[in-house]
């Protein structure tokens, strides 16, 4: 048996703050309220519906994850957030058009009360959006301090015991790592100088981590994937994770690509295109924001298929990703994939996928799980990058020098083994030889 972690009990209220109360944010909040009122089930949430096997198969110990490890209860969650529009969550959810009016009316009294705080926003980083519910500040360091004040006030006003921040905002323009990201000191100096390498999402991350609050990054932005924030997270004993929620097309890739590789089938090309009409689609219509998303999506196959180890099967396969803004679809994303594979003696075959998914419906349970698991990590003394949460991300963060694990099934095994390890249970290898001795 492994040594148990010291996991503090989830006493009191947990605040979940969402930068971005658009389609994803309002769907999460409305959904949790519906579940709390027993109007629906938390489908898609591993923390609420998933089970975990403990010990041997013959032991028949398979509790629900939420009964196995000390997670915050849904009734103890208080939501808040920031947005560039002043609509309350009910109004924003109606505008987003993800959930039906009938669904929203059932939770209207609860979600109508949640109004966004003024956002830190700079149109230079998200060029397709503009809103009036924004803070005025002299420099980025002052903006971060304003966010820290928001966090402290939200905690005090709601009598919260703990807080988590999950980024549900838009995809920013593509930024490369810059020397100003290297240390906490250089980062803080750059904020005071309004350096262009400091994007708004980084200010939220800095404010959260500086306040001792866990931060999960749901967009492909650089945000916490920089040394300065990672150093600050270690220094302040704060868990961080990212990046980019793994929802539609990339979810399919991390399911299918491991299967292709496991059977040693070859790949000549993988063409992916999407049409999407919500605010995210509008933002990604800007080439600079699309570049950020493209980098996140393209890295998946390389890491799963490992062409350096299997050059005969995967060397120089062609991979193309396209996202097209198409307003009539709203939040209902449609993804098409054409996959050219080859098998025995090099004979060609094709796989074609048409995934008509609902982007925010897939993202909402991810936000909930990340908030609950990030809170668990913080109560367990886990700080810095939480690689065990890779299961939820398109472009998982890892320690320097490591390659990210993208195989969905390995990610899930890693997540569950981490939970077993935290509770002093044997890790499961699926070897099973003892049954045949």
C-alpha cells in the first residue's frame, strides 16, 4: 500500500470563479443548478458519475469517485466570474443559445442573481470581441491587483472557505514565450511596463496564484504555461493545469489515434475541418486567434503516434486543421475528419467522421471536474503543474523536458492511479497474472 496523502476535509463553501461567462460558463452554472435541484443528471462528469476500481477484480470494490475521495459537494459551490458584457448569467445563457428556454426557466431564480464583475480586457488580444463591462487601469500590474481585490471581495462577501479559478474566456492571439515570462521578477516588471507579451489571461492567472487560488486554463492561450507563473505556483503552494478543454474533434483524435497505433496501422493523412457559430467561432475567425488554437490541435497526433519510433507508419503524415465561422450553427459544432490509413502490405483504407457535437455541453462537465479536482489537489498539498489532469486538455502541460501524454486511455489511467495513490490504495497495472498462478 502507498502512503496516504494528508487530504484536508472540504469544509465550508467552495467558490468557483470563471473568467468568461459566455456559452461554456453559463452552461456549467445552469447545469450545476439543475443537478442540485434534481432536475437532471451530471452526465459527462467523471467526478459525479465515474467509478474507480480498487484492488483485484475479485474484490468487487468499485465505488463512485465522489464516494471514494474527499471532493467538494455540489451544494457547497458558489459561482461567480468576470465578463466583458454586463448580462447576468440567465441573460447571457439565453443569448448564448446552448440551453433551451424551458431548461433555463427552471433555474432562472438561482442564475439570475449571478452578475459578472468587470473584466480585464484588451482588444489587441481578442480582436473580434468588444464589450463595455471592463476595468480601467493605468498598467497591467494595476489590473492584476484589481483582480486580486475582486477575488478577496468575492471570498469575503460569500463567506467562502476556498476558491478555484477556471478560465472559460476566449482564445487570445498567438503568443510565443518571451524572456519577460522567465522569472516572477521579470514578469512583474513587464506588467508595470505594459509589455505586449503579457496577455489578459496571464493577469487572471497571476492574480489567482498570487492570491493562493488554484487556476485551470481552458483555452489554448499561453497563460500559465510560462516559467514565471509556474514558479509562483510552487512558491505559493498552488495547483495549476492546462491547456485548452478537450471537447469535440480533438477528443475524437485522442480516442481514434491510440486505436490506429495499437494495431500498427499506418497513417498517410488526417484532414479536419469544423464549422462553429458561437462566440468562440467568431473569435477564431481572426487568423491570430486561430493560430493559437491550431497549435493546440496539431500537437495531438505527433505525440500519440510517435513517428520517431515508427517512421515506416507515421513519418511525414499530412495533418491539416481548419475552423470556419458559421453563425447558423450557433454552439452546435460540426466536425468532419477524413483519415487516410494503410494496412497489411500497404493497402489503403479510409475512416470518415462527421461529429455533430455541442461544444459547451461537452465542455461544461470538464469545467466542473477541473474545479473539484483542483480544489482536491490544493487541499492535498499538491502544487505546480497537475499533469494527472491531462485527461481534460488538448495540449496538456508537463514538466520541462517531458513530452505530453495525449492518449486518452493512458490519461484516464494516470488520473485514477493518482486518486488511488492519494488514498493509499494499490495502483492498478491490469497485469492480472496472479489470477492464473
